[in-house]
C-alpha cells in the first residue's frame, strides 16, 4: 500500500488551490511586474534613478493578534504595518510577498483575510508578486518593496539640533484599545469602537512619507511607542530631544479614558500607532507645513532636537515626565 505519495498529492493539491483561489487573483497589474505569481521567482523592473526599499514584518497569532481576531483586520494590518515602514523611508510602495503558515486551508478565514488585504493593496497600487504557503501555526510574514531615490530616502540618522519634531495623527489609541480588551481601562461605548478600529485597521502614512522627501531630516514609524521610536532617531543621529507633553496629539476617545496616567503611558510607550515621527530643519518648516495642510490626518509639532543626548519629556509647568517603560520589547 503506497499511502504516503497519495497523501502528499492531496496536500499539494490543496496548497496550489489555495494559492490560485485566494492569492493569484489581484486585479492591480503594474507594468514594472514582468512576471508575478506562478513561477519560481517574480521578475521586477526597478526604474533607473530609483533605489529599492525593502522591509519585512511578521505577524504571529497569539503574539501580534488574538487568534479570534477578524481575519479581515488581520489582512489589512499585515499589509498596513509593512506599508508603514515604507512610508517612514519616504518610499512609494510597489510590490509585496506573503509567506503564510496556516493550521488548515480554512476558506472562510482566507476569504476574510483577502477582503482586508487586497483593498488596501489596491488603494496604494501594491501588487502581490509571490510568497509561500505552508501548514503550521498561524503566522504571516510579508515583505514589502518600495521605490525612492537614494538622496531622498528618509533615514533615522539625519536629525540635527534645532530641528523640530513632528508626529502624524494621534498617539496611544491602539494601546488603549488593547488595554480595553484586557479589562485594564474603560472608556464610553462609542469611543471603544473608534479605538478598536485604530488598533485593527491602522492607516499607513504613505502620502505623508512621500511629501516629506527632501524636507524631513529623519523619520521613523511609531510601532513600539513614541519614546522608544523617537529614541532610535536620537541615538542614530547622535543628538538629544525635548518633547512638550501637552502638545502630544490625543484623540477624543483617548481623552475620555478615566485613567489619565494610563492614557499618557499609552501615548508615550504603547506602540502599534503606525504614525510617522519625523524631524524638520528650520529652513524646511514653512514648505512642510503648507504640504501638511492637505493631509488626511493631523500633523503636530511636539518638540525640538537638542544637543545633549537623551529624551526629555516636559510639561507646561516645567515638570518632567519619566516614562515607566520606553515601549514594547518582545524579549523584555
Ligand atoms: P516554489 O516551490 O517554487 O517556491 P510554490 O509552489 O511555493 O513555488 O509557489 C508557487 C507560486 O505561488 C510562486 O510563484 C509563489 O511565489 C506563489 N505563492 C505561493 N504562496 C503564495 C502566497 N501565500 N501569496 C502569494 N503568492 C504565493
Ligand atoms: Mg515555495
């Protein structure tokens, strides 16, 4: 009885069915994709003068999201967090690969996933160009590719004393949403839905990153908490910084949280914001502010780069805020 080859055939068949049915059906077709899904490699054209920006992010069920999270939110977020990294580099998103480990070829879950993933891909003209599909504990690893010229890439090491510090959108919403689901915080009912949405469906600040080319001296996306991520800019640039705590942008939902200190900790060290934090030298402030008027999100000036190392967080009355923890660390 030769049973093993038969079993292998069934598994392979369903693997290819999954790829065909769910992943090889994207309407968006970019002319720089010479060969997409279906061969051993994708073949892509990088236009002359552009540099390829590459980023990868992994989402592990039970670590990055609850196992019973709406698969649509998982699909959206898996792509959004990768596009957020491209945005923080000033890159224009182009392509993405998807490596997926699934416990079983669950059609309902895959349908849901695709209904979160592909609309976001369409919105930013990103084409899924390949990946891998295997059986295993639910894990998604995406690699996203974007284009930016070498001179205009927004790196972390260009901040200089006197540059102003900005952040897009609002901070702390996703961290507060997590605290809500864990019963550590409470806000009125309508605000809960808003916070939950901010946690599940972050908006990558792609347009903002592209507008900041040639204007921002440094940029990062806030994924692990403002204090920690701004800290990366400061360290890489060899400078210090001062944040004016009263200026941190907070949503109306976050303001309604009864636990003030928790809301502040969520803004400073919560993470999962996927907003851009960036620095702008004085000579580019006016141009940057005039572009920001057309953004679909807030843009707040929250501080200034200084010479002495480290981050100082100051209230209007002159007192200092000392964060208990800097931000999220998987091994802390
Ligand atoms: P190989 O064995 O040569 O690596 P696979 O059989 O794993 O190829 O995949 C076949 C094709 O389907 C390849 O082009 C691969 O990039 C693509 N692919 C596999 N899984 C996915 C996925 N989850 N999303 C998008 N494309 C995928
Ligand atoms: Mg493969």
